[in-house]
C-alpha cells in the first residue's frame, strides 16, 4: 500500500537539518500560519521524511514535543499510515493567532503512558450492532452500516450512506451509547436523530453515470490504522457493484482529528475497462432543508430541522473546486460530481454541526465553520526545520 501524505501541510527543509544527524536526537521546528484569522485545534503533521534528520522511524513513539515559550509539553501521536508497524508521521495540535509563528522542540524520551482522558478520537467495528463501524471525536460522531444489517429480520437496511450522531458533550460516547442502546433519546449528551436510510446521508459517495447515481451495498471489511489520542484513521472495503453494466470496487479511507467537525475522506474507485471514474459525493436532501452550493469554493452544505425537540443539523461536503465538474441531484440526494483517473484517490471532506452542541448557534455559524475549513485547506501551515 502506498504511503499517504495529507496535501494541506507544506514542508520546508533548511540545510541545518542535515547537521542534526551527527548530534543527539532532537529537532526544532517552526510552524507558521499565514491566515489573518485565528485557527484553533490545528493538527501539525511532521512526516518521517522530515523527522529522519534526527529520529529513526521505530523511535517515533518515544518522541516528546515541547512548545517553546510556555515550555509546556504537547500531546503527540505517532501514526502508522499503512499498518506495516513503522510510524509514518507524528501529529500534535496547537492553536494559532492570526499570522502567528510558534516553535516546537522534539526530543527523544521515554514513551508517554497515555491515559483515557488523553483520547479525543475513537472508532471501532461494532459486531454486536449488526456490524456497524462507528467513530467519533470530541465534537461529532458517525457510523456506517455493515453486512449483518442487510439481513436483519426486524428492519433490514442496505446503505453505504454516512450516519450522524450529534453530541453536546466532549466525552467519547460510542461505547456507552451502544451499551445502553437508548441513543435515539437525548439524555443530556446528544443522540442519533438523523435519518439516513438508503441515501448518501452526510457525505456518502458513489459513481455517476448517465445522470444516475450508482452506489455500493454495506461495507464488507474494516481496518483501523490509528486510533488516537489525536488522530483516527480507518479503511472500509466495499464489494464490487454494478454501475450500468460496469463493475466497480471501492476502498474508502477516513481520517478524523480531535476538535474537527470534518472527516477527510479518500475513496479509491476501480471501474472495469475504464481509465477515468466519474464520482459523486453528497448529502441527503431532507424535506424543508436549506441547501447551498458554492462551486467556486467547492462546497455543498445543508441545514435541516431534526424531529422536535432536537434542534437543527448542518451537513457539508467540501472538495477541491478544480476537481468539481457539476452539481446534481438523484435519489433524494444533492451531489458534487467530479472525475479522476481510475485507481487514483478521490479526496473530499465531509462533516456536520448541531445547533445544540455548543459550537454553533445556527445556520450562519455553520456557514462560518464551512468557510473556515476552506480557508485552512487553502492556506496550510508552513513547517520549517530550524538550526539548534
């Protein structure tokens, strides 16, 4: 499996990095934001290619990160992108004021013993609930449906749409909600009030052909690559399906960081006999929902009323506008449509916001969060290795 590097982080190496090879394992990096607005809960990524100037890949779980100035340790996570047992990057989080530059020191130490309170992301295969895969962070929660749900005697469902669980707590709730099995009622933490059915839900995808949408059945296999405390990475495998006489397969990778309302989704489609894939990603168009598309921004967002007294939910899909061909509707969904080479990843972001969750107060605030994501993607953090 190829290594992956998230495209929104730019890295600049200085000649000083090579001097560290002959010295004790430590590294100083400057991280700069060029935005004229503050950015909270920003994930900083340092790839193994940058870190090898001072550290071996196998030592990355023992790297400790300290912010210079306040001289405080920052929680860090070594992430293995491909499951080969060797970390591929270190991630940690920091907040930045407008155009702020911060310095961090990375040094080899004892491996940090993580506590339950450190974890702000979590995801797992839920065999006991008809093979769901559920995941969350301190802001949002989602699930997708596995094979057992297709044959459930009470209420069978075939759908590769993305479900949303809304949260008014920063705690991780997936395990507790499944255990009690009463998550369609708000007991003070939120709940499952969003109806997906066979739709795309909040960010599902498919193949677009002849003005029609062709979608897979429920996922058939899952694999978790990173499970916190800061970043969750997992993959879902879908069995082949038919798209107007053409055989399609999909492998979907989802990345969710602490503090974010948005998942980064990367789908690799293969279509028999085709060099290009026309794909679609979108959102269920609920009755009475307010829908807004900004093609020059590459954004689709909806705002819908949930069943009383559960407030309102915003969903959004964000793609690179250079990859966007058209906007369509099919089978009760609003869709962003684009194309790519067969076997090349389709990358987009999808997420949600609830007006009872504490982060947004209404539609204008939800639009602000979507715009904030667009600005962050267009202006990645700049990372520079500094002389010691």
